[in-house]
C-alpha cells in the first residue's frame, strides 16, 4: 500500500508495475496512463474490474 500512497504524493515516481493483485479495489486515480499487457487465459470479469 505504501507504493500506491507514494504514487499519489511523490511527483518523482513515474511508473509502477502491478500484477494480478491490482485487479480489484485499487485507486489509481493519480495515474495518467494505464497499460494492460495481457489478459490471456483470464476471465472476462478481470478486465471489467480494471476499467471500474
């Protein structure tokens, strides 16, 4: 959770990389760009949760 806090408050942080742990309930409103690498083999629910 410290990484997400730092993303919102530290302007020096330019990128973070998250795994499936970020599929649900993460507030990434401080992000300007979100790049999804792959959803191969996952359910349709996961991409929908990422979009909010």
